C-alpha cells in the first residue's frame, strides 16, 4: 500500500519507518563545537571541590598584593624609584611560576584523565552518536582544558597587574623602551594573557595524549606527573654535569613553560635581556612545541579508530 503525502508539505507527517520529516535549521560546526566545549567545561568544574581547587590560583597574587602594599606604604621597606618596573616584573614572574606549578597539578589530576575516563565509561559511543565530528571531540577537550587552566593563570595575574598599577601609576620608573608612553601596562596585560593561553594549551595537549597512551584513568596522572617530575630530575642531573646556566635547564618542563612570559615581558624589562635567557626561553618553547606536536599526532591517531565499547582498551 502506497503512502500519500499531505497537500501541505511543511506539515509534520508519519513515514512508514515511524519518523517525521525535519524542517528545522541545521546547527553549524562552530555551534556544535561550542556546545561540546561548554559540556566539557561543566564536567571539569562540576562539584564544590573542583571549584575550590581552581580558586587556589588566587592565593599567590593575594599574598603578593599584601607584599606590594607593605613595600609601598611602609617607608622602611620602600622600593627605590629606579627599581619600580623591575619590582613589578619580578612579582609577575614569581606569581606566574607558582601558578604554573598548580596548573600542571590540575592538568595531571583533572584534565589529562578525561579521555581515558570516556574510554572506560564508553562515553565515546554516546558522543559520536550525535552530530559531532571526531575532530571536534579532540578540539573540544583541548579547548576546555585550555580555558579552565588558562583563566586560572590569567585572572590572578591581571589582578596583580591592577594592584601594581594602583600602587605605581601609569608610568612606573625604570622600565624598558615603553616607559615614556602608555604602552607599559597594555604590554604587560597582553603578555600575561598570551603566556597563560600558550602554557595552558601546550600542557592540555600533552596531558590528553597521556590519557590516550595510558587508557586507564588511574594511571594517567602517574604517567603525566611522572614525566614532569622526571624532566625536573633530568634537568638537575644535566646542570650538575654541565654548569647551572646551561640549556640542560630547558629540559625541566615546568621551567620551560615559563618561557612565554619571559619572552613577552622582555619588551618592558628594566635592562637588556641576556642572550642566554633568550636562548633558554627559546629552547623551552621548542621542547614544549615538539611535545605538543607529538601529542597531537597521538591524539589524531587515536581518534581515527576510537574504542566505542564500554571498558574497551
């Protein structure tokens, strides 16, 4: 028996298979990716404990803000006028260094195991049964980790920039070539944002690749955290064999991740940046870039044939 379509073709009707015709619009790739990132971000910040862990990023800048207040309000601890810019940059670098240590811990404990957890729970079958491209899954996981960790690094540093701006005014004395213009603070803000984004992106890609390699959510933190600690130990051994200020220090993944801020703030630094510092920063960026490329290749190889069954390894 044939099925006759209604005269009004825009009306909903029942097909023999039991489905009605779809007359709505189609979501764009950008909209689907944005929705996926939002889901992954909610997953990363779900629960009071995870929110509190993220708020730990604020503690070092708050302590430094008190330190800045003491140095600017108590005459006995006053900062020499010629050293104002150097004092600001040192505080930003110190806060970034401490924040990076905490960021790597969050990457190890929260971000890196997410893909391995999806594999264990069989969630990939759920994601790919929706109109989600496989590449979008990788990009979404990477962006979610980058946004969470990047904001944790950037917001406290921007707060610290504001504290120093209030304390020293628009043109702190003793800065680099931008001291005579309005560019000192904008360069500092842009440098903070770029360094936070780069550090969060590189560490997220490497962490997710560890999740693919280990497959077991409980082993991922050991693999990623062990790799970072191993790089620190290897760097110490290299510095003992050679001199302390050698490229062996660039093997330390935590130290190497400081390079983006070092390079960004050199334009407003007090003095000309030593060539070794630039070489060390360049080597650190190169180490993380190579690690990120290898990690992304691992992720793409995984996503080309993802395990869709529950608990499949």
